[in-house]
């Protein structure tokens, strides 16, 4: 009899916990706070991907989306606002990774879970971190460029420019570390290096223009941390009348970058469909809402993490990686200006 009562007590407790978790999830509010609009990915891919996955996993949850437009103070206001609106989970891609530590502490003091998204928060471990492997991205794009230069017969000792991301973004720091690792023993020298405030393409372009004036034909390649900064560098070379443009890297596989690769103006980018990371963040958020502890695939800066491995895209594999996989369509990318170049690569 005692065993039966004990068993009933365990079952009752389990049922209560399950009910409590379901009640927490039902109608819960989740915030999705992105950092800037300099990259089109947040509006076009990350938020739509997150919203779609949340609709599948928690149809009656409310999703609040806000973009801080590269303003850390605005992001703090947005963070405070979603807490006051009752958000139980905040997915945060920080404008300023260092400043975001206080936001994590504030949320956790109110029993609100924080999922760091894309950019890590090193000084205060969030409840989870979801991203692509940023250091791996930096190493991959730089190594791809190095291999291309060597295959093209560019001699050892030739010069490379390095355009990094925002100095307030810890993910940019990881990308930079990966770039440094690839370039260290490459045989090529870094002529100059720049941290691009707010990832702003015009600032990358302005800096690159100055380096073109300074180094001229010594520049044999550019490692740019994303497509926006890479596009800025390409614009600077074109404005200076440099033809052909030296190979320039990128990251994000934006529409503009894919068109530049097809046209032969950009050497590579990284295909990392943001919807993958956004869906993973939604799953973690819903686990938290149900009172579950999401499984950690690895740990970064003390936070349980899941890091996805992306693919490097060049003209050689753009058809297979982007079009054959349905990430983009020829109708969207191969507009009149790029139709002939697309046809040469078999993209139709």
C-alpha cells in the first residue's frame, strides 16, 4: 500500500510539473532582438525563420521582434521593454557584446532565459548560445583565399588587406581570430587591418580606398569578414579604376554577394542559411518555456552552445551550394545584368 501511494505521489508530481511547463509555454511571450540593418539577413532570413519555427512549436506564443539599428543604447531600451511586456525568453544578438553582459544579468535576476544568438556574450554566460562557428568561418574564408592565390601563382610575400567586423561584436573577434590563424603561416603578409565600426559597408569602402592609394598594386587579395564589408572593398577598387579587382572574401551569401561572385568581382562567401540557426534558437526557447534543459552540443564562454558548420562558396560550387539546394533561385539572382554570367556557370 505504501509503495502504491508513493508511486501515485510520483505520478502526481510528474503530472503537476508537466502541467506547469505546459501552462508556462501556453501564450508565452518570446523576444527576438537583432543588432543592425547593415546586413539584410536579419530582416530577410533570421526573423522570418525564427517566427516560422515558433509558429510550428508554439502556435499561441507571442513573438516580439525588434532591431537596434547598431545602437547599443537603443537595444538596452528594447531589452527593458520586452521584459516589461512579460517576455519569458529573450533571443539576443547583441550590438555590443561586452555591454550585453548586464542585460543577461538583469534577465536572469528575473528568471528570464537569455539565448545569445550569432554573437556570443563572453563576460556573462547566457542560458544558451546558438550560432555558426564564427572562428571556423574566419579561417575558412581566409584559407580559401590563400589557396586561390597560390593556385593563381601569386608569389609568397605578396600583400593582403584584412577588413574585420565591428570592434564591439565578439563574433567579429572570433572571425578575426580565424582569419589570423589561416594567414599566419600562409606566406603572405598583411599590409593593413581594419575593424569596421558597426559593420558599415561605407566605412569599409572608405578605409579600403585609402589603402588602395597607399599600397596600389601591392594588394593581391582582401579578406573581408562579411559580404557588406567585402562589397565596400570591391566598390573602392572599382572607383579607383582597378581592373580586375583582386579576389575579395565575404560571409553571409547575400543576394548582392552572390551576384558579385557570379560576375567575377567577389571570390568567395559563406553559405549559412540563417533560418537554420533561427530554427535552432526557437527550439531552445520552447524547451525553456516547457521547463526543459536544452542539450548542449558544446560550450563557449561558459554557455551551453550549438555551433553549426557552414560551407565556403566560390564560382566553382555556387550552383551546387546555392541553387541546387534551393537556397536562392536563378529568377532572383540572375537578373538581366547577370544572365550571361549565370549561363556560363550553368545556373538557370
